[in-house]
C-alpha cells in the first residue's frame, strides 16, 4: 500500500434497520481509527439487490450522525477512494474477477441452478449430507475448467448466463491471525468454490469486500464474529490476487447475546423483551414500527459508553468514559472472545449517569424539545421546575418530560388503580375544605405549606400514606412523584386550587 495511514471501514448492507450491534462495530472501528490518527470510512455494501431496502442507507447515515460517529469518507462525506457504494463499482469487480480467471485462480461456471441441485442430489451419501460445489464436484460440472476454450468462448459470446467462481485449492490449510482469537485454521477441503460474480453481473460480498478493502487501502478489519468463517475465502482471494503483503489485520468481535445469555441478540428481540435494539426508530410502510434508543430518551454518549463495554474490558474498574477517554483507552487486545450479554437495565443506568451530568441549560433544551413535540410551549420557569424535580429521578430523557409535563398540562384523568383501590368518596368534604386552607397559605415558605398540610391532616385524621398520594394525584394525576411541597410550589397557589376544585367536582359521585 502506498499509504501507511491506519484506515478502517464500517461496511453495512442497506437491508433494513441497523441493529445496535452494528453501532458497536462502527464504534470500535471509529475508536481505533481516532486513536491512531487514521481514517474512519463508511462503505455501503449494496450488491445484493434482492435484499436492498429503500431508505436503509439514509437510516444508517442518520444513525451514525446521531451517535456522533461521523465518517471521514463515504457517501455524502467525500473522499479520494470512491465511489463508496458497491453498486456503483460493478466494472471494477468484473475486471478483477476476470483477472483471476486469466490467472487460473477462478473460472466461469455455466451451470443452471437446476443442474447444481441435481449434482447435490446425485452425490449426497445420505439425506443430511451437504454437498458443495467444490474441488471434488466441479470436475462434473459445466465450467471453464472442463470445457474447451472454444466452448467457453462460444457460450460467452452467445450471452449464456454464467457466474465466476473462486477455484479453491484442495487439501490446504488457510491460517488467519486474528487479533482477538489468535491463530485460526481452516481446511480448504471444507470450503466451497464461492461465487465471485453472480449471473446478474454483480459481485458477491466476498469479492467486493476484498477488492474494496485493497483498493481503499484498509489496514484493519474489525467486524462481527459471524464473518470469521468467510475470512478463509477472503485470505484465499488475497493470495489469488498476489496481495498477501497488503492483507489487513483482522479482528472478529464477540457476539452480543440476548439478556438471558442464550443466543445472539436479534432484531426481533426488541419486541420480545420490550426494549429497543436499534439506534433510532425505523418506520416503513408495510412493516411494524420499530422503536429506537433515540426515541426512548437515550443520550448518544450514554449509549456509546454502554456499547463500548459490551465486549471490551478496559482492565480497570472504570465504567464511565467520555469520548476522549474511550479513544485514549481503547485497545483491540482487550476485546474478549466470549459473547457479551445485553443488559438493558445497565444501559438505563448509564443513561441515568449521563442525564445527571447535563448542565441546566442542556437539560432544559432536551425537555423543551419533547414539550414542543407534544404541542406544548413550556415557559422557562416550567422547564426549570421539571428539570429540578425530575433530573435525579430520570433514567431516560422521555421520563423527564413524561414525569413532569403535569406542570404545564393539568391532569384530566386520574390514576385508575389509585382511584379504584385507595380513594374514598368520604374524603370529598375534607378536600373541598383544603382549597380554603391553601388560599391562606404562603407558597413562598415551605414551613407555611407544611403547617397547612399538617393542620389539614390532623383535622381529618389522615395518614401521610393517604394524604400525600392523594395530593399528588390531584396535582399530576399520579400517586407517585417528587416532594409534595416542590409540586405545590411548581404548580402555584392559584393553579393548585383550580386543580383541587376540578378533582373534587369530577369525583363527586
């Protein structure tokens, strides 16, 4: 490679919403690139047109922007190694595939799918035997290894459909020095002759991946464990092209496991377990709406802090990492081999810590955005009241607004469970009298409010566990909440009395 600069790529396929595991992969690539003053590249691997989903590329880019993993190169970001969409590089792949054919490292295969299936059936030794198109069976198939050059030329000129397959050598050992997993060996006798160019002229993942990594001068490939088995074919391709010296350093990440620890966290697990598994929401006609971490009220840096520790061990007890600390501390050597269990409560804990660290102005801006999205133009004083009462109680940004929106919006419905199980109609007369007591109280003095409520409690013989939840229901609609005196002050004398009158009037039956 002409360039000695560290270069890493995140190469998702636009086949739907980006799984949170993809964000972790992007994060590890980003951190290593930044730590080494290198480049972080976005490449869209969209050669499988049968699985292409409209809008998925834009979703991927928006997700990366939200979490702040901004590529140095990629679609919409510029760069000297484009195009960065594989669908726009078709001629490059075909040229390289034909180069392999000319050197005897690949071959044209003219077999129909029916012929391939017939071959598999013929050579299967049992019902469960999996027969591959490989160094054994290719001798019985219609390809340029077995056909004469004249026959091959005739078929190509006639426009006959063909694929180009890698000619995997027989009985060799492929060795991969994986930074995380150490030395991994594959026997070529277990590998099939992978298709490199499909019958539609587009490359498969294997060819496009290797060619692009070489031409884009990628120095390190950090990707999911599921790609480890494919790496054997990729190493064979590097050797076939004579690019051994330019082969990148591989690191295959551990799986992110379900909360139970049993199996890989899938895209469907969000619905099963009731938490997001995508960075931002995904809405597409004809599909179920998928909730994202952004819409669930997570801060981007909190999500990244949670994800960086799903597979990476810093070697210390430290859990909270700023972005700069992540960059300086990150090491591929400290990525573990075993899968990391996805603990949503731990993700909430991280988000809670980050919410506590927000400045008053940052917090107000977040709550103001949620208020506007709800059609409410909250005053500065109302926003301050929400933030001061709910910052320490909130694990997500949405809990801030949902918890404190009663300050801006008087409740017209009251907690059904409380009203059914706790509220007693015999209390109405007492709470009717409370309005007059509150009108004489000094809302500027906590002691005055406390004395007013104490006298009210003593007069009617209420227990604290009866009076306080009832007052919270009157003010906010819910029996649980912040300190009652804070709630009364935030609501104000006039509004508190209005809400009390409304509650009494609508429960007088």
